[in-house]
C-alpha cells in the first residue's frame, strides 16, 4: 500500500486506512469472526492506520479492536480515535471528560498511547468550547505522552475555518465532502490546511453508500435529486462493467494533498476488494463522464449540527 506523510506530523500513513465504525455494528450486526478477520486482512494489506471512536457501537469498536490487536506489536499500526461524541445526541467536550475519554480509549484499545485523537463532530456544540476548553485539555495529554497529535473532525467545512482562525491544529478529518459528487473539502478547506501545515485526512469515500450499489441507510439526509443522480451514475458505471464504488474510491486516492482516505467494513472481502481497486489504474474517461452526471448536484449536501456551524 502506498503511503504519504501526514503534513505537520511525523506520521507516514497508508493512502487507504481501515475505518472501524462497522466493528461497532453501526450498519448491521457483525460476528466476532468477521471483526477479527477484517482487522487481520487490513493489516496484511498495509491498511495499518486504524480509525475508530467511542461513539462507534458505544464503545464496542474500541473494545473489539483492543482484542484483535492484542498480539500485534504497537509499532506495526497507528491508531486514531475520537472524543466528545458518545451517543446519537450525547456530546461532552468538557476538559474533565477529555481526560476520562482518552484514558478509557487507551484501556479499551489496550495500547499505551494514541497516535491521533480528534474532537468528534464538533458542529453539534458551540465552537468556543472546543477552542477554549477541549483542545487545551488535549494538549496537556499530548504533553504527557498519552497522545501524539490533536485535531478535529466533522461535516460542515465552516468548522475547520472557525477553529483554525482561533487556534492551531495538528490534523483534521472531513467526511463525505470529498467524493465524486461533493468536493467542498477540496474547494473550500484544503488550501487553508496546506497553508497552515495541518495534516489532511478524508473519510467517507462512498458517502454513506450513496456512491455504491447498496441501499441507502434510513438516516441518509442528502436531497432526492442527489440520490437520483447517484442512481443514474451507478447504472452508467454498471453498463460499462465498473462498480461505481471502485471509481469513488479511486477518485479520493488520486488527490495527493490528502494523506489518507478512511473506508470501513466488517467484511474482509470488501477490504480485499478495496485494496485491488486502490492498486488498479483509474478509467479516466469514465471518471470524467461520471463527474459530468453529478454536475447538476455538485456540492449539494445537507445541514449538520448547530445552524451557526454550517
């Protein structure tokens, strides 16, 4: 697996990282056999940067990762987890909970330290708390050696600009906003991150199944016109013998300003398939044609979190 440096840090990450949200049964029920096989296959294929959160499975993802990785030497993988979001509507970014959350994650994951810790979905809370309370508490834990790098994650691009206007970050993660259909992360934020020497991570290359042949989750919120364009694009790809998900993943990996793209599954066959796609040349003509299909709905998404954070 190709690797790239995460600017602003000493980390070298694979261009495709293993997302562990599915290990927490966020999309369907999973078996322990699937969980352990998925982690093993991801590591074997070089997807040795792992992304999780206490929100995924309400702790289940971290616990199962801790078991799956217990015999893997710590230097053979990097770990990113998050804090602040613990249930669908439960957020706590207080300094006290920062300390507790990091300690609990280290315990669940059975590791001595965390490589990256991100404030999770900060658009749901006033950003002044993140700047004035949460990030300073995380910096103290960084100085104590509990974590190596500090950042934020979320959906609206405004959050990255507002936080970086007031303080420094080591890295950020945007999701569902650098895809075949939506490039707001590139258009609005990546130039700022490069200017400020902030590490760039992308998640959600399939945009919550929008850019796949699978049924959308019940909570999917992008407008109907976006969904219809995606069906048209998927059918167009199928008629040419290509899975739209392959094109969606390859599109994300092509951008060299993005260090890593996170994709998650508890199905080891999916992970093997993604690895094949990541090492297969992209069909440039098909890519151009599919991007054209999405042009009428380009960058159309939805609001997430507090209105003032969008």
